[in-house]
C-alpha cells in the first residue's frame, strides 16, 4: 500500500521529469513536504508550461498532466463524472430551471391543502432561476445536511435501511474510523493533491472527515458524500500516480510523513478497492426513456393509463401520460413503485384501464419488459380468501396521514384487491384504489386499536368513539380474516428520530428533509421537518419513496430544505383560513364524490393523487393484530 510513498528531500526540483525541465517549470518550494507517487512529483505550473482547466471539477494544472488526448479533464474519474453529469444536468434543467412562466398546473398547486410547502418551493425556484442565468450550480441556499446534523446532534438512518437505494445492499463495513484518500483543500498548490482522512461521523451517504495528523483538532473537519468521485480507498494515489501532500496547517508537525502514515494506517480499515465500481453499478437503472408502462391514473385512482418514461433520476421515473400533447401531464414514482406495471397488466387481472386515443405507438416508444417491475408475493386464492364486502383498515391514498375504515369492493386476479374508504366513496367506484393482498398498507380490523393509532371512522358516522364490534353489526359485515394479511416485520434498522430524505406523496416530484417520528412494527410515521403534523405520512419501512441522507446530492435530484418559521408566517391570514377550510373538507367533514372534491379544491384543474406504500416483502414476523369477534 505504501510502496509508492516517499517523503521529498530538501531539494525536490531534481525529481521533475525531463519534459517538465525542458518547459522550464518552476521548482517546488524546498520546504514543502510532498509524497512522491511512482517516481513523479507534481510541480507548480506557470504560464510557459501550458495550462489546462478541468471541465468537471474546475482544477487548474499543467496541461500535459491532464487525462486523455483532449486534456479536458484532470483524471479518469472527472471524465466519467462529466459524461454522466451532463445528462443529469440536462434533466435537471428541464425539471427545475425551465425559464418559462408558471403553468396552469403550477397556479393550481397554490390552491391545494399543502400550499405552504409549495409556496416555499416556488420561492426557492425563483432563486434557482436567477442562478441559472449566471450558469451557477443548483444548490440549496442556506441548507447543508452536515450543518443540520451537527448543530442539532441528529442521527441519520443508515444506508443499509434502504435496499432500493444505491449501495443499499452492499454498504459493507463502512463506519467511523474508516480511512479514505480525499483532495487536500488546505494547500496552496494550484494542482489537485490528496491526503488521507478518517470518518468521524456517518449520516447516510455523507461522512464527516478529519485529515490525518489533526488528532482531536476538528478545525478543518468537513462533510462530503462518501460515494462521490473524489473519495478513494487508501492506496489509490500510489496506484494512480497522484500526489499525497499533508495539509499546510500541520506540515510542521512531522519530518517523516511516510513513517507517520505507516504507523497510523497499519491495521486501519479503508474502502474496498472496487468501491467506486460498485457505486457506479448500483446507479445503473434498467428503465430507460421512451419505455411504455401502465400507471395509476392520477385523476381516477380506480384505473390505469399508458405512460411513457420521460427521464430517470436515481431510479425515480418521470412518466408522461401518452395522450399528453405538450408532455406536461406527468407523474413521478420510483421504478419499484406498486403503482406501475407492464403493458397488459390491467387486462390480465381485471383492473380498470383507460384506453388511449393514440392508435399506434409513437416512433421510438416500446413496451417495458415485464421482468423489470417489482414482483409481488404469490398467493393462493383457491382456499379461504378475501371477499367483496369484507371490512379492514387501510392507509388512505388521498391522505397518507390517516388509517381509515375500509371495505373490499372487488377481488381481482393475482391477489389484487380494489378497496374503498367507507363513507367517502363515489357511486361509480371511481375512487376505489388497488392494493395487493400482501401490501403493508392494509391491516385487519383492530390493528389501530391495539397499536394506539387513531383510526379515522367513516364520514358522517356519529357513534363515537368508533367501535368495530358495533360497526360490523350495524352494517351486517364481517371482518377480513387476520391470517390473510401480511404480518412479516423485517429487521429494518430504523429508529425514532432518524433523519432521511422522503418523497412528499402529495406532490411526488418533491423530495424533502424528513424525520421518523413513530415506528409501528414495519410502519413508519414520516414527518417533514418544519411542517405541521397534519402533513405527516404513514409509509412502509421498505417503501421506495424513502432515501438515505445525501441521496439527492448523489443522484443530482433537488432536495427541498426544511420549512423555516418565517416562510410559514409570511402566508396571509386569509390564505391560512382558506387552507384550513379546504383541509377540513379534504379530511371528510363534507361528503362528496372524487370528482366533486377535485372541483372544489382545484376549480376543475389537475390534482396529484398519493401513492400507497411499497408492496415489497421481507422476513420476520410479529403478533400485532387483535381478532374482533362478530
């Protein structure tokens, strides 16, 4: 590991290559300690040497030391990052900084019950547009996960909690005290040099690093994404011919830095040699633009429609409904979402489907192979099974903060069920929604009672507090058998108070800073930082709509920062009153059909319906249901 590391002698100018000598490169300062790699020493460049600037990281250095014939990048990693990031930048430009005036849909969003979130987002979008004019990088002004974690002593959910996220299944033993090679920012050299740092604290993908030699001094500690292109295992510099230079602040501490490193790193852990390759492979996604899928119709939950993949960011798909002429009628979800299926799925199980007016596929569009979609657990429907009219409890897909009294309205093939929320169903069943029998979003009668969760009774039901025994007798119904429900509880690793990044399923294109506030077996209560509890969401622990801290930075997706007190107080009193009134309607104080609800809240415009939790299965079990006798 240390074969290529040598401390420089007092006079390092003689170590320069013959080519550098011919171009009269100025020698390095004699008092500067530098570790040579494979016999090469990087030197101060000057105007005669031929300068180059890396188009990826912006580093300025000697042109001849740059990668490839074009000399556009300082390293192979920058070349590859530029290639992938150029596509991400193009997607983000279309998604976030279009430079176009607000659309009708954007105006409608201001009328939704979650106007507070979206108002803050709109204000931030204006900042992004100003940055775009000067080609500034897209960033969240004033918010840093590192500062947020440090200043409040927060703990982030570990990457291993998110099996669908990059490196979720191969994170390995990455923990505190692991050593890595990173760029040395405490250096006056104009070329990019590296030094070794140790992980002081982990927060998802983000790590708080401290340069070797600083001991307990945290003055130059810094946060970075451990999956970033500039993070390497110890030994990478020696193998790649990159210089290791001690930070300027501590150069005086040791005269023999090689001996210091050997002593400090003997027995220490570092990243696996193929870590960057694993990161790259885990960020390859099988879904591609122009693929056709069946996805839930956000205007009518009871049916699906054909949509086309417009873009893929970190496994999240922007789907545009096939009949959308201007390609603005879209829907966001993860590729493992239970809301998307292969073409022909609806017909195969007897689900409602909106036929497209388009008679033939558009050029370049093709059906997504069925094997790419998330698999659901096979069930045996030949024996005792769910029947129409049976009662149960279910997360309301139109208000994910509530678990409601519900009824099975139709039994489909392959274990799928159409479910309606009691007291708020449209006469034509247009607001029924589809859950699989093994879905973690449906529960047997009594689940909320035994787990001390507030159960939302049917709209208009006056016999409160609600009692299942009385309700079943009054409606002449029976409860769905407890044994038919999914009782597997994986060892998910989440703990109350952990931070993460979560999709706002009321507006699924937004990913926000969030916290786990309750854990009921495999069910998580997700709170969006800075917002009232009424915006919370019940989500399954294996939902593909949850991500580790740093996921947005890693994939290039835009993260929504916590709402500040000032941004909430800036709303007018009348706006708050209207929001509250509509929220009350939304929560069920007035009976209306889905169409009526949409018209009252949105004046006839578009509305983004919510997703349910993931259907993915895992091992483990728990006895957390009670049986109600009829």
